[in-house]
C-alpha cells in the first residue's frame, strides 16, 4: 500500500524553521535536511506503520505516530495514517518540549 503524504500547514512551517536554523550552522545543512525529510516521507508512504504510536493523553490526538528523519535522528515526524493519506502533523527536534508544543497546536 502506498499512501500520499500530506504535510499540515504547521508541519510545513516547522520544516521551514528547521531548515533556516540549520542553514545558519552550515550553508548546505538546511537543504540536506529538506532532502532527508522528503526521503523519509517517501519511506512512510510505502510503509505507513513504521512509526510507533505516541501516547498522547488528549483523545483527539490518538493514533499519532512518531518516526525519525532519516539521517537526522534528533528530528521527529509526528503523523497520522488515514484511510487515503498520511497526514504529517508536526516536525520537531527531540530536545524541545515537543509534547507541550504538539498538544497546544
């Protein structure tokens, strides 16, 4: 089963912010990150249940899975497998308080 991957507006904004931050560390790092995210999205498209279900307390946040960005293991993809697509909810760094950030979005 191959499902299309659809990033939410929040995930798109997360990607832009992370790319910008990484670009300040190295001129090509932001672009490498974007490519790694795209490759990881392709992987999830082919194998949507790779990620582990994340234990959110809020019932509306159930069925959110988490997977690491290929080559950037500290960056996490939060996503939901739906009948016709994979919805990317957020991209977060593991060192942030992503639980709070995610639940307040």
